[in-house]
C-alpha cells in the first residue's frame, strides 16, 4: 500500500456519513482502545482516533501518527519539524488542527482535501464533527466534509508522504510503537460543589471537551450549578452516581480519572 496523501483521503472518504453510537462509541474508538489496551477509548472524543485510523488503514501510520489527544498530535509534528502556521499554504493531505476558543490549544483535527492558498478557506474531512455550523464542531455525531475558515485553524502538520510507487505494506509498513497511555492528573483536593477552587476550571474544560458543558460558557473557579449539571449528566451516563441517588453533582476520583481520560487521553 502506498504511503500517499491520496491513499489517506481515499480511506477517509470511505467513512463519509458514518455516525457514532451511544456515548461516543465508534469503530475508530474500538480500534484505538485495542491499540492502547484501554477500553475507555472506545467511548472517547474521536476526531483524532478517526484520523489516526485512516492513517493506519491507508499505510500512513508512521508519518501521520496515532493519537487520541490533539495537543499530543500537534507535538508529534512539531518534534519532527513538520509544523506550519495557519497562515501558510496548505496542501492536500495536511493534518489540520483547530482552536475554536482561541486559547492556543488544539480542540479538533481534520484532513485537508485539497490545496489551499494562504488566506483562503480550507476543504477538509473530519470525524466527531457536525454537518453544518448548527451543531458542535468538535463533539458532533459523524464524519463529514467541511469548508473551514483560517481564523479557526491553530496550525497544521505536513506528513512526509512517500512516492506513490513505494510499497509500505498493510497498515503502514513498519508498525509504530503504541502511543503512551494517558495518565490523568491526581484528583485535586477541595474540588466539590459550591466551592471556589482553581481546579474547577480544569473540571469545566474537561466537561466542555466531552460535550457535557457548552463551549461558550466562561470558565470559573466556582463549582456552581452549571458545572454541577454537567457533572451530574456525566455521572449518570457512566453509572457513577451513588447507589440510591438519581442526582449527584459531585465528581470523585474515579469520575475525574474517567472524564479526563475521555477528554484528553
């Protein structure tokens, strides 16, 4: 199998219209969960898992990378000297990273479908997004082709594609080392409903990343009603409420670890 941009895009387009199952469950998440031997990734935010799977299946795994956490994927390209600014010309097959809230951290990843001159919009294909602007752009329901504005792009990686005639074998030739398993930070002391603590912002960021809190809600040290509502929904979905309780706005060490793994692992 040739390690080329057209091969990557051909694989990506096979999945157009694919829809996630309950609790973000996807074919791509199942693949990544098996790769890192952690079942929780089958239900994680899956935009990067989709790109990584397409890279693997098209023979591009070693040059595109295999990740579930966009910031780690950004570092993959930076460490290889293959990172480019959002203002530069984009080529077909470039791996494009988005920063919706302008905080300098990658929120989403897609593949460029065509060359794009500096300043022009970018034709992409991506997973875990929505078909239009009405839905979430980084926690949507499926695989779609999109046209993106440069202002939303953090930057992009340019894989070192091989020539079309170079055979690399199924799954990308040599098998890259499995990604390091994500380890969530220790549960912060003092994180509890109706308390003010800086760790509440970390909780809110993870809730946003997993779709349990709106992206437009301002971060705050206050673990108030909005944060509690997001935690309650997350706890209920994952069976983390105390026995006999239908509503529990507090997140414990187990829920904290699972939430951050699904958001950033």
